[in-house]
């Protein structure tokens, strides 16, 4: 697809203004080691911030490293650089979910997390499993590490290794993923996902975050640079200003990573949201999320980096009509612009609420969005003038090999959810909504999907790493 | 005099800080009672801002700009006020507020602070990354009516419970109303950690605070 909202001169101006912000306003960078690295490389101090010289940033952008992810099963390969299509993943780190039975929100448990991983593993349009639910029935110290620990055990797909918010967390997330892969060397060679790190906006890298960045960069594992600014609150209210500020956050992040380890692969990831300007709440009811994602796909590609952006999201708190139209809109723009990774499956209310039914419905939405991602194949055979001739001569289309063959190739979308039967038939079959269909499918998946069964020895190793992490944290 | 207070109300209503400051300086220079500048000018403007916000015409930036204009004008006028306001000060609602340890997010808290200032409350902002002990100490020192505890990340909301537990350990839990805020939170969470109230946004927050103190919402 070829939707390009930004013109070449727009990209150039955005790049120039990014360098201006970094070299004249600078960023707050805490943490002695990060400051030493940047100051040695030519940054200077002003007003308590570090200024990034234009040349340093431009040098850091040179020779981007290509990124390829592998499933927990190494046969599954996702080439993020020059990806043939947009890949998808679910939401991450949500601690409350919409209970399908009661339709009320409740806190997530370990069992919920395992169910969500199984569902994610089973869905054919979900490419990468992100540790989704943060269980509240585990000791607080290890709840964030438990997310990747369980996720790695129940899927064979690529897994987002985890969100790193300090050095301790980074070390243990890497340890967990290395245990699954059979060693750090093998993990670096065939990473199953990235380490995600979020600076604060505007342009603020606290000590724990720079610690996590340096530790991650050293490991050589792919790193997801994940600024999450909100237009009007923590970034300029204009879409152009928000994009440029987050671009400055990306490039400051990138500069630090590349000074530590030039071989570390990077993913340009943006979560640019807008707030409700009466309440200040960031609830996800924002058609610009998708449009911003399309712009980010262009910016990332300008730097030769794969992009990861918001996709399916909505302000709604239940899988309803609002959720349907907002998600389709927000995912369509970035997919048309060729974003590498599109997120949000199973997510409601701007990232605050998870829903298993929504996760299953999203698989259907993506299957429809992906259906024409490659556009239309136009050649003599697809046009089929001969077929028209033979039908006009007294045949019928159903009895043509052309029809059968292209049907098998997927020329007409064949979905798993939703109604297309006439009313009487729909009513006779129980008159069920797509949400009820999704709920039934959810039960089938939870009861029947085998997924990956991890070796008991590996499972034990992961749990002993969690215990070790807990002991170190509480010491 | 009525002309200058009217202009002052209008300047606050429109969020014009420079114009507000020009007018208060002019008022003082021409001998207008500073209390009149506040009660008949600035406050009238800010009340009108509140009305427009309630009616849906004004948004957060309108509030913020008006509150900033008013705040700077009050700072300028304060030394000119006679010292007879001390007794009145006891009746002002005192709030201690901050973001928990390990969490550096401030924007949500700052919006709440702005709304509380506009509602005439006295604010003691402890900033971000605030340890539990500091919250408790500030509640004691300021004899706070309300303690606001903010946390944005699923990894830091647990700190809210620590603060509330420490208030109980120190035997002052009953002396202060505790309200928690932050995007990952819920009413259920507020009850679980022993807070008095939870608010999803600043507007609801102000209403709940007033309700807790038995004032009109």
C-alpha cells in the first residue's frame, strides 16, 4: 500500500527541526554513566540539560542495523526490516480486564494471563505475543517479570521480551528470554522479541531509564524505543509538533544506544496520543492515533528503521460499535502506510483495559484489513477476459476453474466471525452478536488450544529466575 | 475603580497574564484597595472561567492560563494586603499532594493542582518520586485536610498503599481524607488500598474532595 501523508519536504523540515530541538533545547538526561558517555561524545551541558550536536546525531543515524525476530519456535521468522506486510501484536502490561461473564472490570490473575497467551497463540493474524496482563495475585516485586516468564512458556510465536524500566528489570528479562532460547548468545543471534524502554515526555531520560537503555544496548538484543507523549499535555498539541518532539526523543535515545553498541538493532516505536482537553484523560478516542502511525511509518523509514505504532484502539470500555469503527480507522491508516508493527489487539480505553472477546474480534478486523494490504494483482490471468468469453458463450462463473482457483488463493475474504446471513436465518440460529460469537470462540480456544508445552525443566528454571529476582529486589 | 476591576476580570477570563499584571500594577499605583482588586476583579474573572468550563465552552488550557494569570497577580498583591486575613486562612482547605516513589509522572497531578487552586484550596505540592515518609510528614506539618496520592504506572500504584499504611501506623489516618489518582486505577483499587476516594479525572476529583469534606459538590 502506498499512503504517504507526509511530503518529502515535510520529512526534511521535521528532521531539521528535530536536530534544532536536540542541539538548542536538548534533553534531560540523568544517570552518571549515560551523561559521561554523551558528554565524552560531544554533548554539552546547558540549563541542566544535555545538548546534542547535529553531527553526533547524524553520525548515530548512519548504517542502521536490520532487525529480524524469531518465534520461540525458531522456524517462525519475522523480518522487521523490509517486512513484506504489516505485522500485528496485542497490547501489553494491563492490570485490569473486562470479565466476559459479568461484563465488569476486575483485576487480572495469573490464570487470566495464561488464557490470554493461549488465545494470542491461537489467532492466525496475531504475529507477535506481547506479555499482556500484569497479574495482581503474585508478589508485587515480581509481577512485571512474571509477564514475560509466563508468556515465553505458552506460545511458540515471537514474544516481546518485556518492558525494561531499570537495570534490575532489564537483567532479569534478558535472563528469562535467554533461558528459553538456551543461552544469551543464541538469544542475540535469534531474538524472539525486543526490549521496550519508555523515556518520559517531554525529552526526559531519568537515571533508571538510561540505566535500562545502556544495559539493553550492551546485550545486543533489539531495542524498542518507546516514547509515549500526549499532544496538549506532554507534547505540542499540533500533530506536526507532537511528531517532531517524539522524533527528538527517538533520536536522543538512538544516539545513546549507538554510542554504547553500534550493532544493537532498533525499532522506531511511537505512541503519540491526544488527551481529552476537558479532563486531561488519555482514553484513546482519537482518530489521529492511526494517522500519526502512518506519519511515523514514514519517519522511521526515512531513517531506515522498522516502525511500530498504535493500531487497533478505541476510547470505548466494551467491545461495541464505537470500538469497532474506531479500531478499524486507527489500524487502517498505518497499515496503508506500511507500518512494520501495528499494535493494540485486545485493548480498550486507550490502553487501560483488556478484553479477550475484543482480542478475538480484532483477529477478524485484521484479517479484513490485511486482505488487500498487497493491493490488487492486475494481469491478464486475474482479469480473465477468457473466462468472461466462456461464460458469455453459455457457461457460468461457478463452474470455472478460474473461479475455484482464485477462491482458493483467497481472492474473496473468508472471515471467521460476524454475520452475512439473511435476518431470518440469523434469528433462527440464535440471533447472536459478534461479541457473543467471540465469547464462544474464546471458550473453545481456552479449553482446546494446546499451544506450546514447555519442558518442565525450563519452566522450573524460569521460576527459579523469578525467585532470584525477588530475593535481589527485597534484599 | 469599577472600570479597572471589570477589566481585570476580563483579563483573567481571557487568560491574559501580561494584561492582568498591567492592570493590578495600575490599580495599586492609583490607590485601589488590593482586596477589591482580588474580590471584585480577579475572583470574578476566575469564577466566570469556572462557569464556562462547566458549560463546556472552556477547556483545560483556558483554565490553566486563567489560573496562572490569577496566581501571578495574587503573588504581586499579597505584600500589599493588610495582615487581617490570618484568621480566615484557617478555614481554607489544605491539601498535600504528590506522585509516589519511583514514579516521575507529574502532568495528571499538575492538572488536579490547578483545579484545586481555582477552587481556592491551599496546595502543598511535594512533586514527584515522593517517599511515603515525606507524604506523612507533610500531612502532619501542614495539618492537611486532604492527601492526594498520584501514580501513573502499574508498577508504582502499589506505593499508594504504602503511604496509606504508614498514615495508619503513625496514628493519623483518621485526621486526613485520602484521594488516589492515576490512569491505571479504579474504585476497586482505591477501596483495596484504603483510600477514601478515587477520581478518574481532575473535575471528578474536585467534586469528590468537596463531598469528602461535606462541602457542596
